[in-house]
C-alpha cells in the first residue's frame, strides 16, 4: 500500500511538474510571440476592413453621396457641432478626476484644455501620437511632475473604458439590434458580449465601493481606486462622452435610423479601430456604418454621407483647433522659461 501510495504521489508530482513546465513553456512562447500575433491579427482584420471598404465603395453611388451631404441642413450641422463641443467637454472632465486623485496644482481650465487637445490628437492621429507621450509633454511643460501626469493618463484610460463597457454593455444587451452577418456578428454574440461588459463595469464599481485595498502595483505602475462617489462621477461622464459621440452621428444622419443602432455603430467601430490600429479608425467606421445602417434599411449613400460629415465635425475640425491650442501651450511654455 505504501509503495502504491508513493508511486501515486510520485506520478502526481511528476504530472504536476510536467504541467508547470508545459504551462511555463506555453506562457513564454506566447509572451515571446505576442507582438507578432497581435500584428498578424491586426493585418488580417485590416485586410477584411479593406475588402469591405472597397466593396462598399464600388456599390455606392458617389453622386448621391455628395447630394445627401448637401441636403443636411445648417441647423443640423450647428447642432452636431454643439454636441461635439459637449462631448469634448465631457472627455476633458476625465483629467479633472486624475487631478483630484493626484492633487497636482494645474488650473482646472488648463487641465481640461490639455485633455481636450490630447483627445483630438488621439482620435485624429491615433494613440501613439495623442496618448501618454503628448500628455507627458504638455503636463510637464506646465509644471506637473511626470509621475502625476502618468497617473492622470492612467485614470483617464480607466475612466474612458469603464464608461465604454457600461454603455456598450447596455446597448448590446438590451438594444434591438439587427445581426451584422457580413462581420460574423449575430444578435446572440452581441448580447453575450454586452452581458460580459456589464459584469466588468459592475465589478469595477463594486471594487471602488467595497475594496479595502485602494491601490495596486501593476507592471511597475501604481493603480489607485477612486472613492465610490468619484467612481460614480467617473462612469457618468465617460458614458456621457460616448453617448454624445453617438448623438453627433445620429443628428447628421437626419435621424434616419434609431439612436441605439447609431450608437452601437460608433461603439463597435471604436473597438475595431483600436484592434487594427488605424489612426482615426479611417475606413473602419465607414465600413461598419454602411454595412449595419444599410442592413437596417438606410440608403448606403445617405449612411456614408452622414459618416463623412461626422468625421469632419468630430475628428477633423477639433484636430485643427487642437493643433492651434497645442502651439499656444508650447509658445506659453517657451516664453515662461
């Protein structure tokens, strides 16, 4: 019996060692090849987007697109511009949350201006241009320490994506959305993804409310949880930012489709653009919007015209204004030295 037990124990220990070795090898291989896997997946997805864009471009009657763009009334353009301004103001509040957490002394208006400039650069040129590097430069040139600037950036990212998972989870779970067969998305898949997102957002809020440990070190960076009341403000302004982005597209489309479907289009394209890392998500939003909105009965020309106007209002015009703001901050920093 003892011999059998020892053999069994030895066998289980050997099995455990083998499992750990295999697990370790698998983890090391995955870690070593992770960037290549991401690049391959991104290229495949980019290829899919390119094919869909080309197919959509061939099918679209461009004379009707320009005609549809010209038919958008001035008041709708003004309303879209106003909603864009409100959306950027909501995003600028993200950095105010980081300001409260770090207690850095930069004025509120300067903090919001810095956040808005970085947002415009991120949307228009990609996160490599408008992400952490730009924030560090702008904040440090205004007297904020690099550590505090990094914490503000981290809190902004958490705020943005916490709001995203909550509003996207709500739309995908409870929205009456048509399946998008061209992208391999069924209604069931959207509902399941939405439920997972809602669970993730709820878990974050529960951590902020009940967790006794308020900070962790992840990958060498300290992550601190805000108090419960600030977490509620955090998700509110983030959800408002995404809701306003969808509202801009809804307005310029002349409300030819439901707001829920338009918002779902914006939310899905945001993740797709992030996966393939195309600056500004150029082509991604257009492909998804034409495919999904046309499947809902909207004319393809009208859908594409609305998306192009939306891109001009929410991406290009703010990028131009942000460029002027960036030059102004750089000039002020240079003269103050």
